[in-house]
C-alpha cells in the first residue's frame, strides 16, 4: 500500500519535472513571465513528491517489506536498524532514486531563492535541472524500479553486501552523490548565461558557493572512500585506480580545474569560452561518473548491453553534450575576452598551465579507465590497465601540478616581476634542497623519491611562508597576538587563506602518498602459535585464534597478536575475518598500529582448522597518516573558503560597481 | 704500501663474503610467500573483476598462487610465469599492459594528448600576447579599492601592512 503511494509519487514527480521543462521552454519562447512562474511552481513541487517516494522505500525497508524486490535484495530481518535505513543506497534501484532525490533537493533550494535580479536566467536553470531530474526519475521508474514487486514474498531478504556495512561505506555514497548533483547547478547557470547572451562573470559569482560545496562533498567522498578501502578492504592500500574510483576522480579533476579557471574570468574577463567548456565537461563527467558507478559498465561490456540502464545513460550524455556544445558554438562570439595578456609571467598564464595539467590528467585517467572496454570492443580481448600504468603515467603530472600549486599564488595578475619572484622563491628552494640532502644522507637513494620530497618541501615552505607573512603584517599593524592575528587574517580573507590551507592540506597528503607508494614494505608468512613474523624491525608474535559471534549474523575469527619493535613489546593487535553466515561472504578486517611516522598493518590471510598455524600479511606504510591529516586540513580549508562572509561580499560588490563606473567613464 | 695491500685484502674478503651469500641463496630451495606475491602482483585474476592476483581471496586464485609457487620452485623466472598466464588467459591477466600491438595505444595516448595540450597552450598564450601587443597598453583605471584576494606585487611586508591598514580603515 505505502509502496504503491511511493511509486505514484515518483510518477507525479516525473510528470512535474517534465511539465516544468515544457512550461519553462514555452515561457522563454513566448517571453511570457506567467508561464515561467508556473514552471517554477511545477519544479518546486517535484521535491516533496520525491520525498514521499523516498520515505515509502524507507518505510518498506524499516518494516521488512520483502514483497518489494529491492528490499529483499538489500535488507534482511536481522540487519541493524541503521543499515536498513541506509540500504536505500545499497543497490542500483534505490541509488538512482536517492540520486534523484538529492538532485531535487538542490534544485528546490536554488529555485526558492529570490530571482528578481536574474529573471532571465530562471527558465533555463529550470530546464537544465528539471531535465536532468526527469531523466533520472524516468530511468528509475522504467529501468531500475525500486518499487517492483516480487511474485511471492520471501521469508527473509538477502541482506546488504557485507562490504557496505562499514560506517565509512555508509556515508561514502551520499557524499559522492552530493558532489555529483552539486555540479549540476553551476552547469545550469552556465547554460542559462550562454542562452541569454550574458558574457560577464555573473553566473560564476552566483554559483561560486555551489561549486565549492559540490567540490567539497566530492573531495570528502573520495577521501572517505580511500579511508574505507584502507580500513576495511584489507589489501594495505587506499586507492586502486579501480574504474568506479576513477569515475568519481575525473569530475573532481575537471571540477578543480574549473574552480581555478573561473577566477580568471572573474578577475580579468578572460577564458570565457574555456570556462564554458570546463563546466560542460564537468557535467558530462558527473553523469558519466554516475553511470559507471551505478551500472558497472566498465567491468564488462556485456553487462552494458543487457541492462537497459547503460544505453539510456549513453543516450543522455550524448544528447546533453551535443546540445551544450552546439549552444556554445552559437554563442562563441559573445565570449570574446575582455582583456589581454601582458606577460607569460602572470597568474593568468600560470592558471592556464594549471588547467592544461588537469586536462591531461583527466584524459590520462579516462584512457586508462575505458581502455579495457575499448580493447574488448575492438579486438575482442579485454586488456587490464592496472595501478602500475596509472602510477607511471600520472605521477609526473601530479608532481608538476603540486609544484605549480606552490608557485602560482606568488604570481601577480597581469605581470609578475621575475626578480621579485626569485626573491620569494630562493629560500624555499634552498630549504627544500637541504631537506633532500638530509634524506640522502639518512639512506634514501631513489631519485624519484628525492625529487618528490624536494617538491613537497618546496611547496610546503612557500605556502607556509605566504601565510605567515600575512600574519606577521597583521601583527605589525594591529599588535595582535599570533593566534588572534592568524584568526582575523584568515577570517577577513577567506577565499585566499582558505585556498592556502587547502594547498597545505594537499602538501601533507602528498607526503603521505609519497611515503606509502615509494617506501611501503610488505611480507607474508605462515607461523605456528608462539612463532613470530618480522618486517622492518617490527615483529608480531602469534598467540592463537579466537572464535566468537558478532552482531548481525556474524561469525568472527580473530588472531591474537603481540606487536614488538626491536625487542620491546608495543601492543596487542587483533586482525580478523568476519563471515556472514547467511550469504557466506567474508570480510578481512586489518589491525593497525598508527603513528605519524608509519602504520603497521596486518591482516589474517588464512589458518588451519585448529588454529595451530595461521598466515598473516603485514604491511609497513610509512607516513600514511599524513594523508589523512592532510585530508582534514584540506576539508577545513575548503570550509573556510566556503564560509559566507557578508563583509567580503559587500567589498566585492563595491569593487564591481567602482570598476563598472570607471569603464563607463573611460568609454 | 702496507695500507694499499690491506685495502686489497679487505676488498677480496668482502667479495668472498658476499659471494658466499649469493651461493647460499642459490642452494636455498624454499620459495617464500613474498616471492609468490611478487609475481602475483604482476597479474590480475583472470576471472574476477578488477582484482589483483595477490589480494584475490577466491579458491581459484589460491590455486593460481599455488601454481606460481610450483613454477618458482621449478626455477622459472617472474617474467616467464607472467607470460605463461598471459598466453593462457590473455592480456587481461596482466596488471600492466604491454607495449606491443593494441596495448601500445594506451601508452601512446597520454603522450599524444600531452603534446597536443602543450601545442594548444602555447598557441593560446601567443594569441593572447599578440592581441595585447596590437591593442596597445590597456587604459589604466584608477586603482580600485584593494581586496584581500589579489596577489601581492611586492614581497615586502610593508605592502601587506599597507593593505591591512586600508582594510581596517574602511571597515572602521
């Protein structure tokens, strides 16, 4: 009964979104505001309707309504309450509905804002957001219906995939989807600006916060995904260049390029065409990423053909890409640059190079991700593209990008004096050289590692120095204490210092990545009770196996280990295998000892019946916690940059008005 | 002279000691788990989806790792074992694509796009600069109220101090 209401609500939501698109199109064509107001009303009605649909699924999940195929496939009677709720995004059908609901929420918020100033943009924003929404709702209802009923009602459901029962995995999809849908808003405004022949940066300013928030969620989703892989998947790493990982990474790469590139349009009125290209690309990557994540197309070409979801996505991406590019080509002349480049030693040129690197990176990841599928289509044989290829191809590009990240903030707009640049850079250069010498002396011989550490030290020192200079200046003028000066400086220049914090976060993350990728040690061995396994000065002594029951139909086999280093006992570790009785699926959960210098990471790989012998795989991951720490700094920095600042906004408006007056007078 | 001879003796002794270790390795038959994993890491499970052979937990993968162990004990090299798997299961068993045949494309493509990108980058810069040269210097506008967002043109602290003072004055 409730589920029938849910399906009905979904249908009405679909109708509402389609009607909104048609009304908006007609209102624009007839230049009639009444129709556009109706369109807006229709669009606003979509979110409540979809909420009803989502609530209906939640109700079915929470009441164990296994007559629904979806509920039976992602839930079971003894599943914990929280996991029953989050099973909404545990499978394809529910995920698509969830994605649509998040999209509707964002569109709802955007549509509720005051549109008096931007009446001309409204119909197009409605068309784009509602059009995207209509596609996803239609996809859900017709190809992947969570309300589909089974002919018979099973006694119990299959239960959620054990991999998804970890807290990190619970929050990971919503964060990613929020990142994906968030980018649809700037795209909608960009298309609106394009159609209405607005050639200024107005749409960029309007959507700046949306872009940053979407980017924040995407970053969080990626970070937590990596953390989850490390904590729970038990292979000692955090990123495997898996197609689904890449699917979320590519929109992030293009989104980051967009984030930087729009600053050029805001400041200097340049790169207008390129920014349009970037946002169109971001939108395409978002849909493509959602497509890969939800349909599993990359793993096998044959799954693509069988499921209806694949061709539908493909068609949608093709249609929207063609339409966007066509509109861009029609309006190309409107997007002439306002300004000129005076010197290649300028922030404009550096940002352009930054964009180049992001594009080559995105393309590299794209090639590696689709090559197996392309190879199968063309030659009939699938060729795997694994981490060694990705590492080799992307590492130099990332290195260059990080280097650029350090230098770029030192470049002034229009023209940077090389002398001044040299004066800012020579000290970090030398300090970084000193760090590298120290590393060399203490045993590091790999040229790649030394270069990488030089870069991160150089960039870290440069960024810290830029930050410190501002604080010092404030202290000098205001006589404030260090913490107060730091706080006030950051608070009054959130975009700038938020940006510096983000860059510092990236530097810390880079340190963690270099440590783990270049200096990881691992070993595997079988030991009897009382025996030890050694790795890099650490030793684990196997004390025996513990069998116990866990919540949620779990049987747990745990190994009791004692970790020592150079003879000194440090702590106990309990790596375990979790076996879900019903489905027979197992999880290998590692045990870790974490410090700032390294992680000692061990998993229970196997054991004989009596537990007399057990096989362990152990990893030593140097500097890995710098990755998570850097991620935290990164997120804090983004929040600083996003945080609304009425003061700064007022100043920005004043500056705009001033410049407009000046240009009018000069003309 | 004495020091010289001493040095030679030291070198020879060292060399002998090291050779001893090498010979010791040759006579040691046992293949460790690490050896097996080293080879398995170069391979992907031929039947699972996107799973490297050293982490795959299925029975089939266990059997394949056992096969790798047997081959290592028989004296085969890492490369030979990888080729064996690739011959039977195809290139999908390799973790890294080769540089032969169709797989060459995946190595060439990033290089091509890099070159292409640099060409576009240089052309864009040239076009921007040319437009700047032919248009002459921009009409200079009166300095707008400074914002915290523009880059410092002068690394001297005085510039920062001036800007901070300006902001404080305006917001007072």
